[in-house]
């Protein structure tokens, strides 16, 4: 059986995307202001009441970037399946990063002002809750709520060669 590895360039791109998705996720959880970190963080930049947690976010971001790679490589039509819960920042961050979030919610633009709105609206008065709910999932993430854990999806990604 012939196996191949990803090129160093592709690995670098995947890693950069994963880091960006992780930053967008962390920003939603913790940041109230200064989304591009143009200046040193101050206490006033951090949300006064942090609701939500890092939890499954890095794993979901990892799965998302590799599924995107498979979708592009094999021209697939597929859904990302994730249960509702505290992984909301991952799904929102990835859809923002790829641009589809701003297509559905044009007031969350792909610039510094839009990034600040994205960060501010998460688990904050006037924003959306920590847990994604059915209406949000159907609108922008194309997620089917089947309560499948990220661990199970990770195992599938490791079993199925791409």
C-alpha cells in the first residue's frame, strides 16, 4: 500500500488556518475589545463575565480544517456533524474565517469592526448563547444536531485515510 504525506506548504497552510480558527474561538470567549491585539491587553478588553469554555474547541477546529481539506481534494458534498454545546465558538469561528458567516450576517463584516462584533456578541447581552441552538445551526453552520462527540469524529478522521 502506497502512502503519501502532505507537503510542507500544505501543512503550513493547515496549521495557520487552525491557529486562526483557535484565535477566533478564544476571542469570542474572552475578548470584549482590541480584537486584533494592536495594543497590549487591558482588563477592560476582557469580558467582565466569561461564560463558556475552551473545552472541545481546538479539536473541533482541527476536524474542521481537515474536513475542508478532504472536501477540496475529493470535491465532496458533506456536512460537519457536531452536537450542540460548548463548541459553539469553533463553528462560528470557522464559518467566519471562511466567509460564510458574514454572508448570512452582513453586519458582522470581514474587518476589525466586524471581528469586534463577532467577539462581543458571543455569550454577551444582545448576542447569542454559549450553546448553539437549532435556529443558529440551521442558519449558518449546516450542522446536524446529533449529539455526536468530537472524540468520535476525531476517531473517524484517524480511521478513514484521506
